[in-house]
C-alpha cells in the first residue's frame, strides 16, 4: 500500500524516548513525518540535523516535525541527545507505521535484496490530510524543500 496526497494520514500511537505520541493528538497542527533507516548513520544524521536547524521555521509555521525509524526508543534517546534534536523520534519496532505509510519496501544494495525503510517524508495538514509526499529522498536540501512546501499550504 502506498499513501498518496489527499488521503488521511494513518493514525498511530507509538513510543519515543520521552513517552508516547499519538498522531491524532496533534490535530490542528501541520505535521512533517520523515522516515529514515537508522539512528546515527551518516545520511540519517545529516537529515535529522537539517530538520533541527530549521526547527524554529517549522514551529513558526505551526508545524511539528516527527522522525520515525525502527530503532528502539533508547537508541532514539541517545541519537537525540548526541545531536541536540528538539523533535520526537518515534520507535516503530514492529514496522506497522512503516507499512501503513508504504515506506517498508524491497531495497537493493551491492547486489543484495532486502526489506528496509525507503527514506520518505509526508506533509500533513491540520485536518490530518496528506498534502505532499517525498519518496526516495536525497538528504541534501530536503529540509528546505519541505519548509517551502509547508509555507505554501
């Protein structure tokens, strides 16, 4: 299943290193959900830090940034502390959120095929409707593109 623009974002309640978060509990705010493969790896770190650098701009536009990977809440806590990330990182250990958003996909690397998270971002409006989707994200410049789309809402 692939989540598309115009659809309602699947609700979830999931663990973070600071408790739990429920997507529907954020109604009224714009939400940026970005899925990434693994805490503290080069591309994922650059992406998280880029969102952090723009966090004031996102919050100034009444938006919340949420990162999601299959790492544990404890791993997320270490990652957030190390890079001083001010937004929540959701632990999707069972992969249900990844599946609901269509980001758990077959990947290929050096001739090997495996299942993994496709780096993807979803911009959700205050009513819970997906307004923009980025798949197979290239990290460099991505946070700026998301901010531009957010401001156009």
